[in-house]
C-alpha cells in the first residue's frame, strides 16, 4: 500500500509537471494571429521542448509559404499590367504623334512668317496645348504601368472612366468600336484605389 501510494504520488507530480507546459503550449497555439506570429519560446529540453520547437518550425514554414504566395500573386498582377501596357502602346504612340505633328507645323509656320507676332502668339498657345496633351498621355500610361501600393481614398468614378477611355481611344478607333458613355457626371465618389479601378475599366 505504501509503495502504491508513493507511485501514485509520483505519477501525479509528473502529470502536473507535464500538464502545465502542455497547457501553455496549447494556449500559445490558440493565440497565433493572422500574421502567424507567436511569443512562444523553446525553454525546455524534454519532450515538451521538442513539441515547442516543432510548432515554431511549422509556423516558420507557413510564413515562408504565405510570403511566396504573395510574391507570386504580385508577379502575376505585374505581368497582366505590362501586357495591357503593351496593348496600349500603339495607341499612346498615335496620341503623342498627333500633337507632335501639330507642334512641327506651328514651328514651320513661325519660320515662314518670322515677323507675324500675332500668329506667333497663337502658335505658341497651340504648341503649349499640344505639349500638355503629350504630357497627359504619357503620364497616364506611366501611372497605369507603375507598381503601386494600395492607396485607398476618395475616387471620382467619372474621372476614372474618362481616363481609362483616353488610354483606349486609339485602340477603339482602330477596331471601329464606338463607346457611348452616359451619366458620367452622376457617378458617385467612392472609397477605393484610383489606379487599380482604372485598370479594371481598361
């Protein structure tokens, strides 16, 4: 009876010694957040410590897999965006060439009429407008292609639609597609990322 009592007492002590750390480990597992972070440390050299190490190794592998998946997703988004840029490039070249031809014509007229100050003033205004158009087109393409972090804020859906159609203008014209836009002025201002919404429209 005495030996049995000693064995039972020893078993109880061992169970208590293991139950506490195992319970703490279970609590740490349950407290892992969406970022797969934990405050758990390997602080034992026994079987419980082995469980702690195995759990931390598993979290590390999960974080690596999550990061790799995010990199792959971003690469796919980038590839899709660049493919769209390639499709739009010919249209942008057309949109730039037209104002450039106008600027060259204005310069030729100014050279032909060097003393006509009034016409020179008109030509300078026309050239300034043409250069503004070139800047607008190239800036639109760069904004469309540039990698950006998510920037959520107020977005004018009418302006987004108009900007997207400007990028597509030459492609639509060449394909003999007529786009009829109605009610742009009535579109609401929403919260979102303007550049990504423009890509959706394109």
